């Protein structure tokens, strides 16, 4: 259960510290402490270890609320919850080791197979270099993916923070405060109980947990990890733009011949962007409800969730871009929140998990044809 009072405090602190966090290119320590106290890291941790085994619906709403204040904080909060969910795929001895100090251990990481693992007595020797690991400077543990010899697939390994070297490499113009630096591991031994097959994560088959939040197929839930912060960003951008538009609308009423946006023009921007943002919220809320069903999620629903998260992000980016284009010169000032939302949304929308083209192909394969035969498949 995410703490309501703490969510309010976190949103306020995140908004107030956002300019400083952008300057340092990572969240301020006090923001991270409050993020953990709010319950994001423990949200999907097993109840037997003090976690919540929470829902995607609650998480998506909470992340959006934080995203309206600071998208970068929401991004880190969402990944803290979702990387913790993935750690539950470890064998019981493994996840008990990760959470031996309590359920608020911050897990960061990357599922990209940028490492290599070779067998060793009792486990594996892992080496690799993983870019774009958000909030890595504050992590207690990292989940890192490596390929196995002889094309035997890939495994995800839990590695303690002190075994990882961080290379400061995050230079993005958007989501600056996420501190998404590069994690480097060189010949680190990882025992068997601190690893699991990546394929099991994709299909929703954890080694030792039967909780619904752990048994959902990854593709049915993964897009929510990244779309939730962008929903909040769009809602935050809309609020800031609306404050600007109120002033401009009053000016247009008092001085109808003066240059500047008309009341009708402002109304159209508001209605269009607010409508797209609301539509994206409705789609994401349905995606979260589906993901919360765990093993009951069908293949068709998984493909639809992929479609809907990617489509939602397209709508959110379009809505924010329209607001920025009609937010006046002041909206692009370095101290203006609107330009920060604009940068954050457009940067995040490039994430590989949010690309509409691949989601569309997956959806079409289930509705129109199969990859094996190229022939039609009956719609369900």
C-alpha cells in the first residue's frame, strides 16, 4: 500500500527540487529517501518479506501523480517498483538475500543482454556494460542480464551494488534527473540462487512466487512502467499551460485586436490536449486492470496492452507538443516547467518498450496473420 500522505509530500518535494535535480543529473538524496518511505520499492515485494504484493492499478495512479510534479522522480519511482517485481523471480534463497535488510531495498538494472555469463562452480562469472540504468547511484542491488555460452539463452543476475562500477554517462536533454548512468561488472561471481532465466520473466513464470503481480507476462505489464510517468507529465504540463492560457484568454477578451492567441484558439488547444490525455489515462487504467489478473491474462490481452501503452504514449507526446507549441516564448524559458515536461516526454517516448510500430505488428500478428504461415488467424 502506497502511503497517501507521503505521496503528497513526495510530489511537493519533487516539484520543488526538480531544477536542482536536473542540474546534478540525478535525484536529490532526500527525494530518494522519501520515495522509499512512500512505499515504491516495496510495492511488488512479497508479503512474507514485508512487501505489499501491490497492484499495477494503484502503482500507475501513484506514479502519474508524482509525474505531474516531476516526471524524472516518477520514472525512478516506477522503475524502483518494477525492478523489485522482477527480483521476485529469483529463487526464494535469492530474493530473501536481496531483501534481507528489509523490503525497501532499491533495485535498479537492465534487462538488455549486454553482459556475458560463463559457468563457474556453484554459479556464474558475469561481465558486461549496461547503459541507461536509472537511479543506479542509489541502488542497493542491480538486476543485470547476460547471455549464456553456445546460444543457451540469457539470464538475469542479482548483483550487490558494491560489486558494480558506475560510469557517469547520462547526458540526455530530457529526463536529466533520472541519473541513468552506465553499470559495469567485470568477472563478478554470482551464485545460482541469485539468477533466473529471462524467458521466465517474459512468460510470467517466477521460480517461487505465485502472486498475481509476479505471474503476469512481462509484455502485458512492462509498458506501464514507462507510460505511467508520461501520463503524469502530460497532466502536469496541462496544468501549467492552463495557468498561462487563463492570462492570455483574459488579455484577448480585454484587447481583442492585440496580437496573440485568440480565446477560440486557446480553447481548441485545451480541449484537444486534455481529451488526448484523458483518453490515454483510460487506456492505461484498462491495461493496469488487465495486468492485475496475473496468470489469467490472455495472449490477445497481452498484445492489446502492448498496443495500448504505445498508443497512449503517442497521444501523450502529441498533447504535450501541442501545449508547448502554444505556450508562448515564456514556456521555453529554462526555469519554466512546461519546457521540462516537453523534454522529458519526448525523450521517454523513444524508449524501445514504447514503440508503436513493433506493438502494432505484434497486435496484427494475433488478429490478421501468423508469423509461421502468413495466413489469417480468426479474431477472438
